[in-house]
């Protein structure tokens, strides 16, 4: 039993060692960039789905635009800059 398991684990560790020996600084950076790209791509696609879903409702769209500063400017702005914009 020990002889079989010993050779089994020896083969596994040698394959892992061989695989890790291929990784140097250049391949590590390339691999990290590839992983980061795929993670960020999935996060962005999820964000776009949520954003599209939120823009389906008028009230949510109005609140998001207001938070981003795209809301309508009234004549009684809170700062001098907003008052100047509303007077133009």
C-alpha cells in the first residue's frame, strides 16, 4: 500500500514541480494579467447588466443621473457656480 501511494504522490509532486518550473517573472506577469482581465471583464459585464436593469425604471434613472450630476439645474442653485449656470 505504501509503495503504490508513494509512487502516486511522487508522480503528482513531480508534475507540479515541472509545471511551476515553467513560471518565471515574465510568464507570471502574463498569467496575472490574463486572470485580472477575465475577472474584470466579468465584473464589468455584471455592472452593465445591473445598470441597464436600473435604467429601465424612470425613478431610478433620475436618481442615478442626479448622483452623477446630470440632473436639472434650478434657478436657486446652492453655489455661485450653479446660480451662474442656471441664469444662462
